[in-house]
C-alpha cells in the first residue's frame, strides 16, 4: 500500500498540473469567441444566429476528425501527437484576429471566413481532450480515475474563472496599434498554445515503462497493476476498435455526454452576452461570468473524489445532471441579476460535477486501442452538442428576443442525459483490482 500511495502521488504531481495548464489553454482558445462576440459581432456584421452557427460549426469538424486523431495518438504516442495538436490550434486561434484582413484578401465575406477558421480550428484541436482521457488510463488505475479526470477537467471552469476576467480586460485594448480589443484577445491568448506545444515534446512521457523519473519499484508496480486491469477487462470481453465504435453502451454514453455538453457549451458561448445585458462593463462582465465556473471548479474536484471514494458512478452522473437542468431552468424565472446568477451558479455545480465521472463509464469495459476509439467516439457524439447548443440558442434569440426558451432547451437536454444514465448498465466490478471486493479507500497523499 505504501508503494502504491507513493507511486500514485508521484505520477499525479508529475502529470496532472502540466495537463491542467494545457487544457486550460485549449479550452480558453475554444470558447474565448464568447467574449470576442461582445465586440466582434458588430465589427464583422454577424447576427446572433450567424455567430451561434460559427461558434458551433467548430464541433462539426471536431466530430469527423476526433476518432482518427485519437487512433493516431494511440499509434504515435501522446507526446508527439498532443504537441502537433497544440501547435496547429494555436496558429488557427490566432488567425481569428485577422478575419477582416483575410476577407479583404480573398474576396470572401467576414461571415464566410469566420466559419472557415472555426472549422479548421475544430479539425486541428480534434483528439486533444479524448487523447488526454486515454492517456490518463495509461497512467492511473481505475480506482483513481474519476478524481484524476476531475483534476484535469477542472481546467474547463478554471479557464473561465481566470480567463473570463482576462478576456474582458483584453477587450479594453480596443484601438491599440490599430487592432480592436477582440483581435488582441485572440492573438495574445493563442501564444501560450504555441509555447506549450514545445513544452509537451520535452516534458511528457508516453507510458510508465519509459518513465525514468519513477524509481524501478514504482515503475514495475504501476505497469503490472495496469496490465492486470487490462487483462481483466479483455477477459470479460475483448473489443476491437470497430466493435467499440458501434457498441450500444458506447453510443449511449455518447448521448449522456451530449446532454451534459449541451448544458455546458450552450451556456458558455452566450453567458457573457446574458451577463452584459445586466448593464455591466466588459471587465465587470468578465468577473461576474466567472461565478458559475468557480462553483463548477469546486464541484468537479470534490464530486470526482466522492465517486472514487464510494465506487459509485451512475448516480454520481445522474444527480449533477438533474441539478444542472434545474438551475438552468430556474434562471429563466428571474429578472433580478443576483437571483439569475445564483441559479446559474447552482447549475454550474451540476454541469461540471458530472463530467469527470462520465469518463469512468467507458474505461470500465474498454482497454487499449478500443478505449482510444471508444473515448473519441463518445467525445465526438457529445461535442455535437457544442454545435447544436450555441446554434439553437442564437436561432431562438433572433426569433424571440430572449434567451429563456433556449435555456429551457438546454435544461431538457440535461434531463434526457440523466434518464439515459439511470438506464445504463455499468460493470462496476471491472473497475476494481483483481481480487478486490470493494472500492479501495483514497490514500491520504493522493487526495
């Protein structure tokens, strides 16, 4: 037990903080378009529906390239492939600042260039998130995965807790050196991705057997434990890649993730606009927008640890989805800014608390290339909500003049995800180490 505790603590300290920073930058570059919209839409002449379509079309390309990208990561190794992903998305995220110049040079409309860059950005970033989820399965036994995924995914709400105020302040650079504030924001927030792409090449290790930074005993224990778990899953049922992609449980988890992602992205891309309507400045909008994500950060880390401690997964997904749906729906009943933000902050807990636990569902029965493909397929299906949610929100806003009906649609998607997870079969026994009868307690130093 002492060797296990020491090994997990060492791997956690080595990998998790660095991966959090990488995903922080990735997620910020993905959703900073929500803050850019406060100035960009008027500058480029984009309607709410056109903006929602452009924000969401990212995920169409993401959908088609996700599985191939993750299979290539499994083949070439996380270090090289994640570095490639970060470098290309950094270039394309920065290119968003030059939409007017590109439109003038090509003769295309601003709207067409906006759509094109968002599609290319989706293709470039495809595989990053499921690649990291798969990468974590190569380093952490099942009993530790919900909390480790929770630590890693805390970068999502953290990117808004920190990034929202920063993005709001960067919009204040409007007019500096002839650039508008939203253009400065895209350029300055793309630079960290380019720098980190080099850091990934120098820092990451593909698998435990190559980890010179672990002592031999720790390296051997970890490789043996992970190999035992993989053999246990494959003995229960060995899946090929195609089988995993077509497996009904994989598709069902994809639909659960679709419901969860709907509540997240549908809100993320429009929350700055909703908050700005309170009569706030851009900087104030950034700080207020961060509140639901601060609550979400706490919920994500705490809830993932609770799930690992108890070994229970299904209710730890279903209950947060219910809370998310209830909070989003309740926010439509209030016009008072304080009450509306309280409801959305409660929703923030549910939106983010369910996410890390969802990823324990496929890794309980998939391993190896099948896990890489299955995780990518689930993420692909789920992230189609990144297109559907923002587009529906923009379309409804253009036709009704209000976000309320769109928010209710997001709440309904969360409820559908909750219903599916309650009906889903989950082989909890495959998450335990061979011979382990019940969930193992969380070692103190790994908490």
